[in-house]
C-alpha cells in the first residue's frame, strides 16, 4: 500500500483528502502546516506528497524545497500542489498542479500516475 502525506492548513479539506485517498486504497497521513510536515516526514517515508500552495507558516514551494534538501529520498519525491490558481509561478518540473478543490477522479489518476512513474524511474 502506497503512503501519501497530505499537507493542508484547512482541517476539513485535509480530512476530506485523507479520507478520499484511503477510500481509493492508499495510506494517507495529514499535517496542518508545513512545519509539522517537515518534522513528520523526517521520521516517515512517503511515496507522494500532496500540499496546499498557500499556508500561513511555510508555503508549498518552501516545503518542497526543504524536503528535497533534507530527506534522503526528497529529490525524487513526487509532489502534487493544490492551488486556488491554475498554476502558480513555479518551475519545478517534478511538481504537478491541481486547482482546488480537485476533481476526485483527476486527483486519484494523477496520484497513481506519479507513483508509477517514480517507481519505474527508481527501478
């Protein structure tokens, strides 16, 4: 079972995403801030990160940069950024964007695709 971290400061949105991912066969853990996520992911390996772009303490871009620099597997970690805008000005080719709220089918398909691509790249 693949593990996914959901980083979202809105508790209802975070719980909805965690529940949705679990209903589709993933193990999901949530964190309410970028700072909590940084601490959580130092102790836990995940297969994919889903993060809100705008958060009060550490935004999604800063979180991804920190994880890429800190985690042993961070450079290859697939990331989905959820944003209220179509695509924020960010040039990391290993980051996928979805507009909030994501369509369930689109989110699940993207999660599966990114995990499969990461697995194939590491083989």
